[in-house]
C-alpha cells in the first residue's frame, strides 16, 4: 500500500486541507491518505477541551472520500504528538510500499531539524511540501542533510484555521470555507465563539 499521512491540529479542518489531500492523492498516486489530528501539538498552544471536537470535525470533513481515513493513533497515546512515533506505529499497522509520505507546509518543513528524533524521522518518511503562493523558499540544504522531499505545485488556497477562528468569534460567515458538515458541527457546539 502506498500511504501518505496528513498530520495537523486541524483547528478547524477547512477546504484547503481537503484540496491539498485531494491534490496529493491525484498527483502522487497513493492508495490512502490518513488524517492524523494531533492530540497535544508540541509546537502549538493546546486546548484540551478541543481535542475531541477537532477529531470529530476531521471525521465529518473526509467521510465522502473512500481514500481518506482518520486515525486516532495520537489520541490513544494521549501524550505529546510526535510525528516520528506516529510513523513508527503506522509502519507496524500497515503493509507499506516504500516509505510513508508526509504532507507538510514550508513553514513547518523549514523547522524540521528541531523536531523530535528528526534524524530517525527523515529515514522513515518522504515529505510532500506545499509552498505558499509567491513564497521564496530554498530547501536544498535540507535535501543535502537527507530530508527527501517533493514540491506540490498546487495553486495556493488562502484559508487558515486562525482566520476561520477569528471570523467565527466576530460572528462572520465561514460558508464555503469549511464543509457544510463541519460548519453545522461548529454552530451546534458553539465552537470558537470566545477566541
């Protein structure tokens, strides 16, 4: 099985996340893309009460694509969500052709050397890097250090989870920025009203 993982806080998951996964599926020929909501993201603020909501929203957002799957691997662990440990575990769970691929944005990829067990992690995965529009990046120094990657040439979609949370807290619409199911879930549970 050719496997790609899409790990993130997904707070909330939005249409750009889904478009990225669809692009990777179409252009890189994977059998499955596994969305892995982080339980305790090591580099971000952590809101314990949002963990289950973030997981539920991802599940709703991906339910119509048979090639998308959600994993609670980082929820079961309940510790900090380290991608290296997740990749190790997935290698045990799935019969994987070659290496796992890992979707990542340039902002995170540029900091990859600071990640937990980065030297071991880079041997387990190949990276698919999404570059923001008009962003000048030079990643050759990472290639030289053994981080194997491909650049995803998808047109940039300017949506961020931060922007969505701000819009919701100001009472603005997020219609068409998230799926209908995610929008309904946010409204029903009164999420992000006081951020």
